[in-house]
C-alpha cells in the first residue's frame, strides 16, 4: 500500500520537523498524509459521495499549505477549511436529508460551546469569521451524525464518518484554544494527530458505505 507508506513517512517527517522547529520541513511534509488519502480514495466506489469527499480533502490540502506557510495566513487557511467542511456536509446530505433533531441539538450545543470558549478570551475582528466557522463545523458534524441508521448507509461507514467529523472538530477546537485562549506545548502534536485521524475516518467512510 504505497499510500500508507507515504502517509507514515510524511507524518513522521512532519512531527520531527515540529519537534526541531524546522518550518521548511513542516511545510513540505504536512500535506503528504492528505495526498496519500487522496491516492487511496481512487480505489473507492465512484459517485457523488466520493467526489465531494475528494473535494474536501483537496481544500484541506490547500488549508494545510496556507497554515504552514511562513507568515500569518490564518484567515485564508480558515477559509479553505471552512469550504472543505461544506464539501463534507454536501457529501453527507447526499446520503440523507432527514432532520435528526437529537443530533442537531447535540451539534448545535457543541458549536455553541466552542465559540463561547474562544470568544470568552476575545476574538477581536475575527469574531464573525470564527462564529461562522463554528456554525459550519457544527453543521458538518450534524450531517455526519444524521447518516447513522439512515436507509442504505452502512453502519461502518456511518461510524467512520462520525468519528472523522468529531476528530476534525476537536482538531479545529484545539487550534482555537491554542491561538485565542491559552497556548500549550503539546498543541502542534495534538492538533495534527487528531486532524489526520479525522481525515482518515472521513475518507474511509467512502468504502463500502451502502448496505443492500
């Protein structure tokens, strides 16, 4: 599995770059795990779901580069990931559009808690973008949850998408906490590992997602 080798080598090199504060190494290796997922995804059943997940991964790849690029491109990276979440949301909506009120409430509470935590320490002129981003990731999480038990959606696919979405939300939350609330030493590692695992779960949900 060449894609897995690429992901492991890229991930290991990035973590080494983060530990040694080698910004150039981080810039070149951070995108490799997501590129590996895109290569892996080529073996999944074709269709609208795979297409939208691939679009989300490509936009995430752009976000990775913007956040790793020297200089403060945080807002642009935020925008790339926001559109990536919209692509994932579109993929999930393609499988089911049922309301799933309990999941809607859970996702809404999650998004509200995230924004309240970040806003409590002041967001300045980023308050509106962060609020919209919190709304978007909450909607993405809601639609991932709504696939659970939906007709013709495989249980494994549903849980992989839920786990991936939840880890992606956690990674985004850790970025916000580290940037706006309180920086912590383990942030680079916690953020990237939850992000990669989240992306893997979302990509893996494309395989065998339909039941008879």
